[in-house]
C-alpha cells in the first residue's frame, strides 16, 4: 500500500471505534492527495474538508472565495449535530489558525424557498454583512446585483437568480459557477457567508478597541475603512482584531474524537511558526502595515491531548 492508502485504511478502521476521526495532513499537497483515499475508504462517512488559506499570513491579498467557502461550509457542518460518522481532514497550518465562534457564520445562512415571503432589503443587507459585494452586474464569485425584482448572486460554487413577485419568491434558478451551465429551476436555495470577517456592530467595535490597544491608534486608513463596514482586501489577516472569543478547528469537534496525524507534526508546526515569524519581521519593518504579532495571530501548539 502507498502511504496515503494506508492512512485512508487506518481512518476506515478508526471509524469502527470512534464516530469522529480527524486526519491532520502535513501540508496542502498531502491534504489534496488524501481526499480521493477518504472517498474510497470512508464513503459511508461524511467527509468534512477544512483547507488552510491559499495565501500566506501577513500577505496583502485575501484567500480565494473557493477556499473561504469550503472552510465556512466545513465549520457549519461541524456545528450541526448528526449521528452520521464524520471524518475531518485538515492541515497543520489550518490547525493553529484562529477562528470565530460558529454562531457568527450560522447567523449568515440564508435559506430561501419558492412561494415564501421575504424582506428583500434584509436579504440585501445580510449579503453585504456576510461578505458579498454589490455590483451593477454579478460577474464574479462574491458578487450580487439587484435589478427590479431579481437578485443575482454568485458564491464560491453556485450562481443563483432569485426572482420576486412582490414580497414572494416567484422562482429560483441556479447553475454551477465554474461550468456556467444554463440556469436550472429549483424550489429552494441556501446562501452561505463568503468571508471569515463578519462586519457587524460587535466586530467593528472590537476592531476599534483592539487596534487602539495594540497600535495606539484607531483612525488610520485601514481601521477607518473597516470600521465603516467597508470590504477590505486582506482583512482576514487581522481576523483576531474583530472577535473577542477565538477558537481553533479542534474546538469545533466533539470530545473523544480520534486524531490521526503525521509523525512529523511537531516538526511541520515548527517550520510553519518559523515562516510566520519571518513574514511578520518583514511586515514589522513596513510602516504602511500594522501587523499583529504572531502570538496574537495564531495559536501556539495543537491545543489538544488525544492523538493516534
């Protein structure tokens, strides 16, 4: 057996004794190579995929909407209780990233049903709050546009058209965002948040307080734009500034979950911390960028005691 095949088989065996198994890949390459193995060996279990960001911490760009969407979908799946066996697959980098409480994301889930009445203005406000960008024409992932009684929305994997007749939804059509196939009618649709930074009064207030505490100011251009609720590219690099309570991915899983990890986990963690500190040093010397310290940006250590 190849290494990943052995790992897949080990996870299958672990599901005989635990209803929840976590596999921690050493990097994104191992993570991606494990997915087909999990589908093969653990097809009867729910596979929850929690990838790391696809940009380095302290960068100036945001992680892609595809990755963000998958991460948020994973967090929502973890917060839903079910009797089904689950396998969470993640990476060393994702393991120590700080995350908001699941309630922030579940509050942004919009379930829409044909024939039901909704306040369109509340839908529009919710889309803006949870990361979408209002444009005249929805063309890219994260866009939404309003034309008369029609709302077009594009998230990380679906394109949707919601057609209102008065306050009632008259029809919903969806298509695959990547393939851009013809819109197909459906009776319901669910819209998920597409940003890990949720811009509400609570998080904006916390941003102002922490920014002043850490940097002695809270009126520089970045803080000012974010405090207004504006969408800012790369805002998630300062994610701990927005939330009072922060968790890591292991806090989302039930107690007693079985963890299967690479035998070089600690080595890989130390390499990741070294990279973070190097990136921070570069940013610390950049007067145009107020970088939060590594100790504030990520957790130091796995924060758990069970492994296999």
